[in-house]
C-alpha cells in the first residue's frame, strides 16, 4: 500500500452516527421488532401445528 493510501484510510470520517434533525426512529424500530416477532411466532406455531396434525394422522 502506498503512503497516500494509508493516510487516506486513516482520515476516514464516520457518518453513520450522525443524528438527523426531525427524524425520530425509536417508534419505527419498536414497531418493526414487534411485527417481526409476531410474524415469527405465527409461522413457528403453524409449523408446530402441522407437525402435530401429521403425527396424529399417522397414528390413526
């Protein structure tokens, strides 16, 4: 690596931690997590019920 490339890499500016004025994210993140957890729970319960129904049919 050339010296100017090393210097350019060490002078990087992090911009992901900059707060944007007027944008409130906590409610959006909270609702996103609730939606994901509910959706995951529904799919998980669906697979459990399908498995139980197929096991009961095999026993009969």
